[in-house]
């Protein structure tokens, strides 16, 4: 490896950034519609492209997409989203534990899903109180362990013997909201069948307890949706990743996020995670607070990764105008960095873990607009930051791990292959 330069890097991940043309935006995507003078200028000064987080045609979940952006091929290591959520919550998984990503949800008496996120429940006292009412339940020799994450999200672990970790989701998903909770059935593997049966018993117990909860009664009185069920996704077991420094020796990386899942994935890679009051992982997150923290951390790290969740939330909720507004806030974050850090000794990159088109309200395989700008970066002549404009860039058809490798190469933290 050659001697390291003093130059540093900031990489912003706008979750679910990519989109498709929206009629009400005059056929533009939210990114194309947004006013982004700083992002456009950085595109003019650097290289751009439509990046495939994993590979062409592959729809990525947030976990899979971020593993790719952090330089990994998830295929050999991935054991389900649940293990990442447990790690994010600071839980230690034991041999035989099964972990899930849980959503606090609202269902009716027939277990039809009214709202997959209980109106994006965010009151920490309500959440903590509800979790306390059911944490530690036992069924057939298995114990339930819950820990709150961000807003409606929970880490959920079932601890016991003879459990399998390949159980389908009980969450019907955004597109099927209004349908009944899915009960996994007809599983051939005995361990998976045991897990599915015990999970269903826990879900039924939780529903009965929360239907009578004073917390939910008070929520209804306040005009809020009750959280009376836990939908599960991403069944898995403990996941172990090789350190990021195995590929990029000596690299020091920090991750700033309001979503604990992202800092959790970062810690699994060996990054340091940072979260402050006001970093919510929601629409109301403190974007400029994240920008200011990145400036401080850059003194001690080679690369600071900053995560913004709101773009993804807008895609899921079909809010194209609001998605454009959040992108404009991201533009102001880059303006802050250019003013306080400058361009002489810092590289600036922006990408996404996947696209979340408003018209679909779900992740898609559309490649994500991305750019990298900084001292000595090749310029490709692209003048606007948008899905169509970036199609003509140097980075076009790169993968997420190749995008990270390109940044690390400019930071002179990559190995030289051969003599």
C-alpha cells in the first residue's frame, strides 16, 4: 500500500433515493424535481453514474444494500435481517437463538393489518411500556426477548432449543396492507416448524395482552392508533462478517445515523457508530446536526458515512413532493461541508442502498444515481444530479462495493495487486 494522503472523505447514503418519473412532478423524479444547486455543481466537478447496489436486476433490502455499499458481497455471510437488528440493539445472540425484525403494528379483531407501523409510533414511553408488558413471555420452553429500536421497530429474539432460523415473514408488506397477518405453515423442516408455531403463539399472546393495555387505551383516547401486534420479518441467526480492514488495512470509518440498523451494520463491519439526540431515523431528523457532527468526526476518521432515512420513508408512503424536500435538505448538508471543509483535501460521494419509487411504495431494482467529487477526480461532463443525467457518467453500471472501492482508492487505502 502506498503512503496515505491526508485527504479524507464523506459519503452520504440517501436511503431509497432512486425513483421513477412521477406525473404530478411533470414527469420528473423527486431528485430531478428538487432544487439541488450544490449537488449539481459536485456532479459537474466529478464522476457520476447509475450504481447497482448489488447487481443489475436485484432488489435490495436496506440491510443487503448497505452491506454492499460497505464493500461486502452479502451472499456468503447473510443470515437474515433479524440478527442485524439484534446486533443494532446491543443484544448478544447465543447459539440456537432465532432473531427477527419486529414492527409494532395495528390489526383488527380478524388480524387484518390496519397499519404496519401503528401510525409510525414514536413515543418512547408508550413503546417502552408496551415492551415491558410482554418481554420475557415463555412458550413451550422458549423465552421471548424484545428490545426497542427506532420508532416502530423492535429487535425480537426467541431463545430455546430445537429452533430453525428459516421462517417466512408474517408481515404482508406495504402493498398488501389491509390483508391478514401471514401465518407460516406447511414448513417441512422440524426446526423451522417449531419456530413458526412458537412465534405464532407469542404473537397471539402479545395481541391479547396489548388489546387490554392501558397504554393503548390512552393512545386511542389521544386519537392515535393502538400498537396491538408485532409483525415479523427477516428471521435469522447470528451473522459474522470479516473486518472491513481485512480489505482496506488501516481504514478508520465512522457512521452517523438515526436508524440503529445502519449503525449496527456499521459496527458489524468494524466501523464506529454515532447517534445524537435529534437523529430520529424519521422525517424530523436533524439533518444539519448530522452535517456538523461529520465535520467534527472527520478529524479522527478517514471516511465518515452519513445516512439519511427520509427519502426511503417518502417512497414507501408515496410522498414525492416531500421526498424532493428532503433531497433539498441533503443539498444544504453538502453546502455546509463545502463551506466548513472545502474541496482541497476532501472527497464527497453520494449514493443509495436501493431505489424506492413512490409509485411502487416498495424497493425496486432500479440503479441509484451516485457521484464522487474531489481533488483529481475524473470529470465525465454530467451537469445535473438525477436518474437520467447520471446514466451518462463514468460510474455507470458500477456495483455498490465498487463504488466504495473507488472512494477508498482516492483515499489511498486500497491494496496494490501484483508487483
